[in-house]
C-alpha cells in the first residue's frame, strides 16, 4: 500500500504522527475506557480479559502509528493478526472485535484532530487531511487483518472441536472409555441430554442419493436434537440424544437428505451403545442395494438377539426354512411373502389377504404349505417363534427382501 502524493510536504503531518506516538498512553487509556463503556461484552468481562483488551489496543495503535510514520508499501499486520487469533480463541464475536477496533482508531483520530486545531499542540489544520488518508487506510487494513485472522483461527478451532467430538463418539461406539474421562463425562462433553433416549444412526456414505451429510448435525440441532458423529471410509455414524416426542423429527431430518440409513431402537444406558451400533448397521444391511430409505431396527429382543449372532441366525434360517428355500424362485417368494404378511397382521389370514390382494383361503392354503415344507405348525408357539426368527435372519443376511416391516 502506498500513500497518494499531494501538494503538502509531509512535515506537518509527520509532526502530528510523532505527537500521537508521544501521547499513546493517554490515547490507549481513553480508547480502553470508551470500549468498556460502549460494548457491554467487554464491560462485563473478567479483569483478565479487560487487561488483555488494554494490551491489544496499545499494540494495535502503536503499530498503526508506526505504519503511518514509515508509509511502507506493505503494512506489517502482526498486531491485528495476533489480536484476531486471540479473540477467536477467547470466543469473542467478530462484530464486537471490529467495533472495538473502530472505536480505538476513532479515539486516535479525535486526538489528532484536537492537536491539529488552532491553539492545539501541533496547530497544523491542513495537515490533518494528509493524516486522515494515512490513518483510515491503516484502520481498514487492520480491520481486514483482524477478520482474516479471526476466521482462520475459528476454522481451526471448529476443525479441532470436530476431531475431539469424533474421538468421543468413537469411544462411545466402541464401548471403551477415553483415557481422559468416563462414558458419562464423554456424554456431557458431547452435550447428550441426561435422562433422554439415545439412538445410533448408521448412514451409508457410498450410496448417498442426495443431501449434505456434513450438515446433518446442524439440521438435527435446528430441531433441538443433540448428536455427535464419526466418519469412517464407508459410514457416517452418529449417537443421537432425543426425547420421545423428537423421534419422528430425527427420522424426518435423515429422510430429508435422502440417505440410506439404519437406526437402532432407543436405549438409555451408555454401555449399550456398541450393541445399538450393531443393530443400526444390521438395519442398514437389510436395505436392497441402491434403496434410499431410513430403516429402524425392530425393537423386538428376539430380533436383537439374532442380529448379535448373525452366523447362528443364518444357520437357523436354513434349518427351519430349507424346504421353502429349495422351491423355485417364484414359489419361494410367494410363500415367504405370505408368511411375513401373516406375521405382520398378528396372525390374521383375512388382513394378510388384504395386504397381498388375494383371498383369505389362498393365504390359508399357502400357510398349510409352510407347515408341509417346514414341519412346523403355526398353532405351536415355539414353531411360530422359530419361523419368525428364520424369516428375520433371511432378511438380515440379505437372502430375502419384501415390503414387510418385519425387519
């Protein structure tokens, strides 16, 4: 930056600048007092911050006076850069920082004007115009440097906060305490509400159909829902804290960004988070490839048990349903769809028939086929439990899909 040439020799202007340097303790004091008076945040601040404010005013105004005197093409912005970074770390809003900067330069300007007046310390009325060009050019440069430094420091702090939250979420999901704090302390740091329900969400990043997963935490927060997230190469995993009346809102947020996601049943004990993660991933695994849906895991304890023992579930499915699975594909799907519809409708052949768009006698005939093929009667509670478990295991292992809600 260079100063525009003018008709004035710069001697009177230089004299004003030197005078300002000699009066710096008083100017800084006046600027400090004005900032405390005009900006409530600083007025209410603790003494350490007020002392730091005084130091930064002095650093920045002395640097500004030096630049006004030397008229360098490239201004040295060390002081405002340091101030911007420090204020970001202190959590001071940028608007208040820029206002304080403007007030500081305003006090310096008023002092220069007073000194340049007739009868003033310097008495150089015409020189004030040249000084004005220097002063407000430096002031603008300081404001830009403050803003750039503040934003850069804020971005670093946000990134660090994101890494810290991700590490805490990872510890909860893995079921291992952080070296620095317990599970409850981690939940407190994440902001998870005590006494609220928790759910784990597993979002498939590989087949994201739309939306912005990076904003999911913010969008949930807009609904008053607190969450913490961890990214893996293929999944975005979240621990979400919500009250029962917020459950639907959380699902709507996930649905609004068009994702493939699995959601665990609600739970309360933090120690259950690893199990909830497994259930959320299992719910996700039941989606067909490319299918965009947010699927909740069945809250049935039986379904959870099978999800925790997938290999045993696969063995159970083949042992119970081998006769059905050996049928041609069309017949196999027809029998399984009927069995699922029957279970979905609380054992009512009539309601299952309505769902399948067929006659209730057709449903009863197919159910008798199930008995013949599996050797298990739908009148025997134990046999029914085995059949339900087997169908769920098929879906969990992606060996069968249907429009039913059994998973």
